[in-house]
C-alpha cells in the first residue's frame, strides 16, 4: 500500500452523506484502485455494497444561459468508458452533482447494468459516451446530451417527458444503503 492517501471531492461528499443519513453504517475506502471507490457495510460489517463515485463540476453556473438558472439545481458532465462500465465490480455508480448557486448536492445512485442499458438506448454503442445529467428545482433528473433546445426549455419548466432519459428514480435514492441494516 502506498503511504500517500487521498480521496476526491465526490467520494468525500458521498461518504459524508452516508454517514450523516445512516448512523449504523460504516464507510470504507479501498487502499488501491479496484474500480470500487467506497465500500459500505452494516455496523457489524457483515453485509456490504460497493460504490463507484463520479464527480463533476457544476456547469450550470459556467455554461448555461440565464433561462435555465432558476429552474435547475445542477448540471454535470461525465465521459464514460463503456468497457469499464461493463466490467465494473461496483454494485452502484454514484454521480455527484454539486450545485454551487444554491449550495445543493444531489446524488444519482444507479446500478451499472441499468446505466449501461440506458446509455445504449439514448446514445448508441460508441466506446466512450459523454453524458449530461441535469437536476431540476422540482427534484427531477434527466440525461440531456443531444436534446434540442426546445426540449431543454420544456425540461427546465417541468414539462418534458421521455422515459429513457428520466433518471429521477435514482435521484437521491438511498434505498440500497438503507437495506444494508434491515437484512
């Protein structure tokens, strides 16, 4: 093991949120890169689940027009290597969206297989895919890369409908961690 140790901002935010919400849960950081950023266990360390954490700066403040500023909480951008996603050992991938304007933090907690399925249905089968996740003030989450400006405005105003782009079921959904202590 290397003597120098750091975690990135997203890992810190996820671990802190888990410790705040689930007092009877332990969060562990692996000593080397295995494709799992955090290991979460019940308080007796008998049951575990693994997380791969992805963090993005908030593009809302720096790249979005004024028409979107009040309706959106945060906008993130990630580049995902499909082979890494397919080989992922993590039970869940967690996308961290830290909104700077309103000081919000949202988490999209999605199983890698579901993420892969969604990305193929939205963007096809390219080796690398750029994905944009937007969180609205109405607490909805959408994958928005490639949608038309008119649809972006509908999305911002709560009028957009597209089941394959809707990531709301995984927005701040901590149910997998809650189940650790119930099993």
